[in-house]
């Protein structure tokens, strides 16, 4: 009889039971994470890999089963994209969007979440009302905004002679800022929800200590609330950045496809126009990879600024 088998027999029953439980958990772990790994590969990893492959070729869509030549073009698609005025303008439009959308979303969401976290009348009603636009279909909400901001809409009637000319969504200066305001309003519900969850983790003792030290409400907000919800601020900022990078529905519906003269076009909208409408799939894929890299860089900067302890 071997020494190993003797040691196994001499081991206490409780130790053998714990060892078998750990072995069972180690076997079950991969089974539990397998569905998510399959989802991640099928929905994210494979499309990104295919986009990288397409971006280095003169790629275009063909009929199923057709054998066509898609020659390798190296970095030509990337060089053309970085020199294309329409692509550069779309990235500039997204920069304008983020400059307006991110501070507006973070500021409004934090202030509203702090107010809704207090004991106020009809608190549940207000919490639900801020979340309703987020879950409402974009097409329905876009119809309301078009009614409000068209040339003969309610807003222009209220402003009278102060109304902009040309009107909001056909004005090259106002189109993208107004889209940023619209998206901030629509996404406010989920941001408020994230901040409400974060506020539950801020110890009440910190507010009591600050109050004993003579700090008013504003000082407590700056010194206790803002640092206490910093992880949520990083998440809200990151989600707002990703939303801006994926901007498509709003300019497509509100401005008729990125107008006027591309003033509200986003990189994703340009990808759709180039890849689907004009059939330049390889060129559109190159724009998409550039966009992914830009978002990763922004996320890294946000992590350095907001994610540190």
C-alpha cells in the first residue's frame, strides 16, 4: 500500500469532506461562467475581431455563398478615415456632445439623487418619474421633442422673436448641443438610480460628524457626498462617454441623418452611411476601430482622474 493512500485514509473525515467540496466547486465554476463567456465571445469578441479583419481590406458585402476578392490594403482605410473631413467632423461633433452631456448628466443626477434620498413628500413618485424617459421608446420621445422644437413648435411660440433662426434642429450651431441636452434628459433616470444606490453606502455618521463640526448642507454635500459617491461618478461618466460614442438614433431621427451639413453626424452614423448605404464596409470598419481606441483612451483618462482612491 502506498504512502499516499495511507495518508488519505488517515486524514480526518471533515478534512476529506472539505477537500471534496472545494473540488466540486472548482468543477462547477467553469460551468456557471460558460454562458457569459459564450455570450462575450459571440456578441463582442467575434464582431470586433471581424471588424479588425475588415478594416485592413477592401471589404464589401456580397450575396451569401458568392466568392469575391477582397484584397488586403493595409492601413489605407485608416489613413483615408483620418483625412476624411466628414469623419473628422463627426468626431468633433461627439466631442461637443460629451463636453455638454457628461457634466450635465453627472451634475443633475447627483443633485437630484441627493434630493430624492432625503425624506421629501411624494418621493417614490419623483423617483419613478425621472426613470420613465429612460425606459420609454426613443421614437416616441423623439416625436415629442420634434413637436416642441420644430419651426412652429411650442418652444418657438413661447420665445416669439427670441426664437433662433434657422430653427433648432436645422441650425448647425444648435443641433448637436440640443441633442446632448435631449440625451442627458433621457439618460437621467439610470444615472439618478446609480447615485441613489451609491448614497445608501455613505455612512450616516459622516454627515452627523460634519454637522457637529458646523458644516451646512452645501458643505456636507461637497465634503461628504461628492467623495462618498466617487465610484458611482466614475461609472456614470463612463456610461455617458459610451453613450456619446454610440450616438446614432438621436441624430438620425432628430436631424434627418446628421444634418444640417453634417453638423450633428456621429461616427456611428457615418459608419452606417459608408458601410450600409454606400457599401464601403472595410472603410466603415476602420472608422469603428478608431472609435473603439478613442473610447478606450477616454476611459483610461477617466479611470486615472475619477477611479483613484
